[in-house]
């Protein structure tokens, strides 16, 4: 398991940065050097609002939780300090259960407080990098025995759906994650965020998406007949080229007859 945490320290020089945290050490990681699966997740969310991502890529599973706001934790200019956490694990049934549990907890408004409080206690101001992490504290949140007792293993409904972000939709998605396994697809699977256009979620071909900019307050089933947004334009271009070729052949044939070839 790898844990990546973004936050900042109190002083002006301790701006937002990512740390890779292991049991042995904590080291700074530049954004461009983060694992690709994390970079793809951060590009599709409003990182300054509370966002949730579940993703699968190259035999890895990711759960990303952003914009945790510890109570009364501010910087030198009295601005709220935020925390984002990414758990990256090998793709396995046990690890999927753990990340489903974390995502479901973060989505449930009643249970989220416990999770964010624990993370806030594990990520503390101070140290050479501006903030430091209690690895053992945050590792306790990924208890497989707890996850197995809370979650079920039903096969998922593979129909892709999005909706406008609301407490009710979040609660429904939390219940679905507790009851059903994730679909076996590569890329972004679940995205819950603030300001993100509906089309961006559709283009990402996600399984479940919530955003404040989705038009429908109810779940909207996505058309899965054409998952590739460029398919129609590619098909149209193909037929246009085909028609041009047929027209050229016809013109040449007509010219040949006219000239009695």
C-alpha cells in the first residue's frame, strides 16, 4: 500500500505539496511525478471542494479523498488548510473492499465526520516539510476485518449513471458501494466532485458520477452504445471519404464512356 497526502504548513514558505508516506519515511513528490492514476483523478475533479474518486489502472486501485478541512487549522494568513489523501493499492478483492468501505464512509454525511477527524489527527503541522503524518494512525483506517464485516459482495449493475450532486444521491451511492462490488473496468470508476461539467463525466466513461453541474437531479443513465465520443465523427468522416471515392470512380467511368474508351 502507498499513501500520498497533499497539504501545507503554517508558514508562507510551506505551500501545498504532496508527500509519499510509508512506514519508514515521508518524502516530497512533485505533481508531475505522482503515479499516473492519481494525476488522472486530480485532473477530473474540483480539487478545492470535497471530492471522491475510485479508479483502477494497470493492476492498481485508487481511492482519493480531497479537501478535508481540519477544525481551526489555518495558515499564516488565517486561510483554511486543506488535506487530500490518496490510497494506492494492488488490485485485489481485499483491497477493493477496503477502498469501497472508505469511499462509502466518505459519502455518508453521518459517517464522514469520523473518517475526516481521524485523517486530521494523523496529518499534523510541523516538521521539515511543513506537515507530517502518523502512518500507523492513518493505516488503521484500512482494516480488512472491519471492511469485510460491513460490506457485501454482490455483482454490480454495470449501467453507467450520473446525477446532480446532493446528499440524497451521495447516500444512495454510499449504499451501492457497501452492497455491490466495483465493475471490472479500467480507468475512473466513481467520481464525486463540485464544479465539473456534465460532459466531462460522460467523456471519462465513469460508472457513477456526481457533480453540482450535472443538470438532472435524478440518476441519468448514460448511452453505452457509443462509449467513444469520437465514434460518430469518425464514422461520418469514413462515409464522407467513401462517397468521394465513389464519386471519383463514377466521374472517371462517365468520362471514359464519353471519350469512347
